[in-house]
């Protein structure tokens, strides 16, 4: 049976679509695995998606797709507190476009590495590209305030956090994260309220990975201990312990990390 030019083009397009679909599916599977605390699986799926992207024909590779995958790897590493890896992935994403999301990710990674000045600069650059009064501005201002707190500007940090916290309520995950972070700067009675609210937001909206849930519970346990609520503190610590998962159990990803696509 002789194939027409049209049929060849259709077959080629179908193959290309299938390959890109494989990449998209792997990325989605990675996000689901990350939410479930299966970090090793999430990392493997993202590296697989990058390999699929690299194997596309040069004219078929969309640089935006590659940047998104590197950005997602950065978020995964941040959640595991692997800040050097996170920064490297942010830089790869930022080489494509200096967006607020990836600048925020770079700022968080730089914080984790103790590079406060560079972190503040990254958040400052991110603020230049966001709409004043919007959610993204609020999130970036909050992140910058966490740097101020780490540099000893506690009063300035808390004032800024309180100013933008209400604007983060539209995103339950960001709001819960912000309440957890801000709770470290306020008296214990207020911290207890904020931490309980953070956990309630995560539970009610079914958002947040195991890492964040564990950290909020551990913070609540410490706040309850300080308040003399020993039984409640013990219960919270036990709940937090049940959320611990092996970060790389059963899967080796070191070779994947060294590979460049």
C-alpha cells in the first residue's frame, strides 16, 4: 500500500504528539508522587520527562517545556531541603526566562544555603515583574520578609508578613505555609493559633505534601509543649512521626542527577 505525503505527515505528527504526551504524563505523575511524599519516584519521573524532551527532534523541542521541568525539579529539591540542587535547577529554568516563580524558587534555595543578600536580591528582582496588589506580589513580599527575619530585622519582617497574609488566603497551600513561617516570629499563644489554623487549612483543602504537614505538626507540638500541654504535644509528635517517609527508598537517582540532557 503506497503512503501519500499527507499520511506520512499525519503519522509523523502522531508520533511527535505521543512523545510529547509521554513527557507531559511523566511530569503529571511526578507532581502526584511529590504530593504523596514519594520524592524518589517524583525525581525519576521528572528526569524521564527531561530525557523524552531531549530525544525530540531539534525543531520539535520547546525550550519552555524544558524550563518548566527544571523548575519543577527545583521545587522538589526545595521540599527536600536540598538547596544546592534546587538552585542549580532554578538557574537552568531562569536561563530560559527570568519569571517570578523561578526567581522565588532561587531566593528560597539561596536562603537555605545561607546566602541572605543574594536571596533578597532574587526576591527583589521578582517583585519588579509582578502586578502590584496581586497574589504574586504578596507571596514574593512574604518570602523577602523571611530573609529580613533571618538577618535580624524581626520587627520589619513581622510587619510585612502581617500586611500580606490576608492576600495569600486565595491559595490555601501558600497561606498555610506562610502561617507556619510567621508563627516563628510571634509570642507562643499567637503561634499556637496560627499553627492550628495552618494545619486546618491543609486538612480542609487537602493540599500540601508530607514534608509541610510534618513540619507544621512538629511546630505545633513544640508550641503546645511551651504552653504546658504535654499530652497534646506528645500526640502531635506521634502524628508527625507517622508522616516521615524515606526520601530515596528503593530508588537510586544519583546517576540521573549527574546526567545532562
